[in-house]
């Protein structure tokens, strides 16, 4: 299970180098990206995606509180996310550090230090992240169509602990909520629904 969440961390911030022509149209990127959002929030969410040079750019300006990040075309399969706009500084910093070649531990440690120093701001209230994934054979990047995708939920609550929330450090079974990275800037509630 730890490997799944390490992959999740990498997929949210990963950047790859890829050749011209591999990037889907903005429309297809938006179509797939917003699948991570609750249905009633999809049409009004801001969406970031990739240009032909592989850089993250704003594909659509939204009017609600959600920001969605399109799938990285350099990675196999689908991994898109939508999160509360208050998490954008945290997410953007992770993307910067990953692009600079930092490891997952270096990224975590750098953000922890920067949050503690006040350089990086985390939301003061609980803030939600939705992650939607699918395997390569379930995702058509050219059209943005997905079959049998899987949606997970994360609620960031910086510096919360098992004791302050009453949540366990690991789930007894899905979809029991549990707390990951307790006592740190990255403390969050994980909710992993059954895949049935």
C-alpha cells in the first residue's frame, strides 16, 4: 500500500521529457482532468495541463474553488487530480522541486522546512484532493475517454495526528479513513474506496 501512495505522490508532481506531438489537445486534457472532480464542480474548475513543450500551463480559467491537473503525457496510464485552490502553492512547489530532479524525500523535507519557516503556505482549514487513475488500456489520451477509472480521496489537515483526529495510522479495510504523515505539514486523511 505504501508503494501506491509513493506512486500517487510522484504522479501528482512528476514531469517528464517528451517529444513534440505526444501532447493531447487542450480539450482532451480538460475532459480527462475534470473526471477527478465532483460532477457539479467540473464545468467551473480551473484546469492546468501540458503544452507541446511539456510545460504546465493554464488550459482553462475556472470560477469555483477547484484546480484540476491534467494527465502527464510522459507517464503511462492516467493520473489526474483536482484539489482546493488553497493547495496550489503546495502543489506548485512540489512540481518545481520534481522538475529540478529532487527525490520524494527531498521534496517532502523541503516543503516541511518551508512551511515551518513561513515561506510556503498551507491551508488553515481542511482541504480536499481528488485523484482519478486508470491503466493505459483503460485510457484514450487522444480523446480523453476513460473506462473503469478509480477515484481516491485525500483531505489535507496539516500537523494533525492520530490523537488529534481519532483516525488510525492504517486502515483495517477499505474504505476506512486513516491518517498519513501525521504531525507534519503533509498530514492528510486517506480514503481508498473498494475497487468493486
